[in-house]
C-alpha cells in the first residue's frame, strides 16, 4: 500500500457521508459550539410539504424560504466564466506555459504482460534537447498484490499494453516524443488474458500470481479487503442490505412469489474521452512543488503528491483554474503526476506532461464491463418478494466493477442478495465514471421491472409506484408521464413497416454524499468588493456561479458583484467534484461564511452609523435601516473601520438523525428503430429530477443534458476494442472510438422537483450522476416497445440490433410464435 493509500485508510471514516447526531430537544454544546432548535419545511414543494424540528448549529444562518421567495438562489443566472471560455481567455491546465518549461513523454509498454528484464535509456539521453529521464518504480491507480514477496524485481511487472515504464523530459514535445522511441526495453513475455469469459476459466493465465486488492480513492473504485480470490476472480462481494450484507432470505422470497423472472445482461467497457486529457505542469523549486493539474480534486492531488514524494502538505500547491472535462477518473495525482514532479526535481525546471489520446484510452481509466444475471420474484399484485443479482465485470488490472447499487437501493424488497465479482484481465485499470456501476446496473434492473410489468399485465409506472417509496420519484413519474404523453403509448411491436417507433422509461437512484472537508472564505473589502475563495474546482458543473449566487443572496447583491476564486489549495479546502457531492458539500459552507462576514460587516457599518446592527438590512445592493433610510453597499463599506472583514466556514454535519439519503430521477424516451439497417435514432427525452433545492436551473439543465447525451453515447456507440493477439486497443482515438455527435442529439425536456430535506443551510444537492443512470435502460425499454424484442447487450450497434431481431425471428419460427 502506497503512503497516500495508507493515509486514505486512516481518513476513511471522514470520507463517507457524515450525518448529524439524533435530534435533541434542548440547546447543547458540541465540540464547543452551541446549537438551537429550528422548524424547517421538508418534502416535495406543492405535494407533501410539512414541518420538522431539527437541531442546528447556533452560528449558522436561519433557514431559507422556498426558491420563489429568493433573489439569486434558484434563478437562471448565466455562468460567470462563460465569456472567458468561449473567447479562449480561460487558462486550462493544458494551456500553462512557464519560463524554461520542459516537455515530457511517457514510454509505454507495447506488450500486455511481461517482466521487464532491462531498460536502456542511453540513446534517449543522448538525443538533442533531452534534459531528464525517469524510470517508473511504482504505479498508482491499479490493484496490488497483498503479498509483495510473490513478485520481486527491479521494475514493476507489466500487466497491460500501454502501462507506463519510463518518461523523458526535453526542450520540446517533438524531442521528447522522438527520444521516447529510442528507449530499449527487454521483456520476458508472460501469458495474458483479455476478456472476462477467458479469465474466469480454470487454468487461465494469471494477471496476478496471488490475491490482489485496490484501495478506494476520492473518486471511488477499489473494493473491500475481506473478499476472497480464486485465480483471476475476486469475489463474491455480498450485499443487498443497507449499508452491507444480504437482506432477508431470497430463496424463501422466490418460493413465495407468484411470478419469477430471470435475465442476463451484458455491458461493454466505456472510456472517459474528456476533451482535456490527463496531465499537469509540475514546477518543483527549492521551496516546494507547484502543479497546474487537470483534476477534479485539488486537495486529493496535493495529499497524494505530498505522501508519495515525502513533502509536507504546506510545500505542495495545486492549481486548477479551469479544466476540460472530468467524469470520475481525474481525482488523484496519477503515476504521470508523480513522474512529472520527479522530472521537475531532477531537471530543476518546470515539466509539462499531458497524455496523448492513445495513452488516455489505454491507461487513464474506464467504466468496467459487466455480465449480470438478475432474478426477481413478485406477487400477482406486483409487490416485489425477492431479487438476486450475480455480476461479473472487469476493471482490467483494477477493481470496482460492481453494479449492485440500483438493485440494493431503488425498490423496497424484503429479500435481496447481490453477489459482485471483479475479474482481473490484462487491460488498463477502471476508474470512477459518472455513477460508476449504476448505468449498467439499471440496464438490467429496469428492463426486468418492465418485463415483470408486462408479465403481470401492469403499466410499468404502476408497478414502480407499488414498490418505490422515494417521495420525489413518485412525483417525477407523474409529472414526467404527463409531459411525455405516456398515456398514448402503444402496445409493444404495434408499428408496421421497417421503421418502428417505441417509448420507454426508467429511473435512477443515487446517494446524497457530502464531503465535510469543504470550506469557503468570504471577504468584504472597504471598497465594497466581495470575494469568495475555496480550493474547490469547477469541472463544468457550474459551482463558480452557484457560489456567487449564494454569497449574493446573503449580502443582498447581484451574483455579478461577487469575485469567486477557486481551484487553488492555498485557499480553504474544497470538496472533490464528483459523485454529485460538490453543490451539496460546498453551498452550506459558502452560505455560512457569507452569513458570518455579513454579521461582521453590519457591526462595522452600524458602529459608524451609530445604530444597532439589528436595525440594518441588506437588500438590492443597499444597506437599509428600519427607519427607511438607505445607502449603497459600496458607500456603506467605505465606513468600515477596518480594511476588510473576512469569515471562513466549513460544511457542518447534516441536520437531523443519521441516515442514508438518496437522490432520484425518472426519464422517458422515444426512439425509432430501422429494422432494415439496425440503426436506432433517439428522438426525444423527458427528464424529471430532484436534487434538493435547485440552485441554478440553467446549470442544472446543462448537467442533465450532458448526462443524457453521455448515456445515449454509452448505449449506442462506445466500445473499447482490444486486439486479441497483442492486447493493444485498436480504436484509441476519437475517430474509431465512436461517441455521440451533434446530429445524434434528441429533443430534451427537463423538469426539476424541489425536494426539501432540511439537512443543511442551503438544502442543496447534486445532479451529475442521476441523469446518466437511467438513460441506457430507458432506450432499451423503448426498443422493446418498438420491436417486441428484448435487447440485453450493449452497445446497441446496427449489427447487434439486426442480430437480435434475426435471433428473435428465428426463435419465433421454431416455437410457433411463442417467445
């Protein structure tokens, strides 16, 4: 286990969602902070709102009213960084150029499994312009043997084609690329295995010579420590309950069921394909290390580099002004980050190391594949009795290929058991990818729910109403169905002719995750300028503008009045951007800091005006007194006795008793299937979602649009392909690795449900994951409605569609129409 992984293990209890202690009815002292009782309105706005009593820290602001009563929060405010992005003035990490900067290139393995006998860098070192060479001694982001004595040697064993072995730094990228090709590596080839079925066979080549595991990181992934391993198969990891272990007795549940169905579903490996590849500029000076990193977690990168390089955290600074996409794989420093830092240390110069597109596909993470067998049982009235999921998936030389989250958490079922297996193969490691295993998990679960509804002669929505207790999803099903026109849905296969249209729906479940190490500083200067500072990074979700809205709401200003500075570990710590945790983690900290700065500001102004602070209010860019006099904010700030007031606040634990809370989402889609060419066209989506208090519908819509488009791309196009003879990816680019294009974009209608939970000073949540999760299963259910044929394998390419339809027709012929 690396030094960083050891540190993460110590921090694990703080990394999971933290909730407050159970409600107490009287003020109390907790860690020196007083608390108070507050009455909060909770529930779905316009449906089931009611009041609850919650214990709230004494120094937090009063509860916010509904969005309709607010000035900035909940409004469609354009992004404050939009102009910089579209004009090209925003500085991404890949744009950073420093004086004397060197350019680095990785030397990657061309074989999928081998021992490295020797590495000769002499020719590369003599190449003009080369200033530094680094041999990689340890890899990050992969599983490792639990018994290190099973492998000894000077160099890490190569376990996948594209595994980095060394790196070169030179005065130009062209020189670094050319020198990298001169490095001579002598391999002792080992047998390899590339696919799940082959890797599971008795006597299959071993990826690891003994049990291996991977520690969980800030971006997820990893696996439990106490999971057995036989050969390449690690598992089962058994679950089904909340939070761990099976629920009830599944065999008894199936015995008591009137209907039992079973199906097998397969999903492919999907790579992340962010426009800005993984990389950084590392600048190691005598007084410390500064890196400009394309990352979703500046603090995690700092912590990892400090631990691996043996530096105090105070000597490592991570800056991410802007970044060009991160869907879960950009949380840690990565092997490339450590390499760039080492090269900078050796050469005493800044070093730029960014992956090319091939390396990005090969080695920087992917959504693992899955083979799922799901069995469900229900009573005649639709009440679920039992669910049993067995899932095999490969994250290559990593772990974390599970898909059981939806089965475990979507529906109420008294008997549930999930068995998840990681299968090691000689391929690049998996990484968290926008709701990791949930889209594949829903591909199986939501199709089985539709199949069960048909078997019971029930509307799929009615079946879900019967078994789903999530109060927001209940409302989303109703309003989504009305907006979509679900009542006009035709019977499966009703269309005649080669073009068949169909409609389908599916829903999602995701976790309300909060990072307690989230903080913000708010400064109000004597000239009336206002700043909000945090190390949190904006990966495209819009946290910059949301922070401005929160501060503006508290100070009675416009969001454009707030200068938001983020993405720098010299600022207060910020939440990682992933897992739909950013808005829910950061906005309470931002509001708390703004509230405290506001109180200081009013005290300063009140002293100058010789009135009690309680007589002053902030609204519409003015300071007002109860007597009706008013003064512009900037003019009032000029009366402060100090140059500036400042306040820093952290995200406090959730209000209320400790429990797991979930986000929902329901999506409806319409598709057209050309049964002669096999082409599926997605024509329309209606998406209804909840994320607590919607902070900015404009940025939320952008997130939902992106989630749906990414889901369509996963469903229809994306597929990593490995050469069976060499283990090398044959489509490591954005030409042969197909992703959705502009002409594949359907019409998308979005509805947000205000679902107040009374859990923080903003009650906000995220939306990054939920919109991706149900997309593939909604398309699959629409395919069945169009063709009356189940498609159980992804991607739904024209070839696969035609094969599926032909197989169904052949089965129909041999069974006399019964299938």
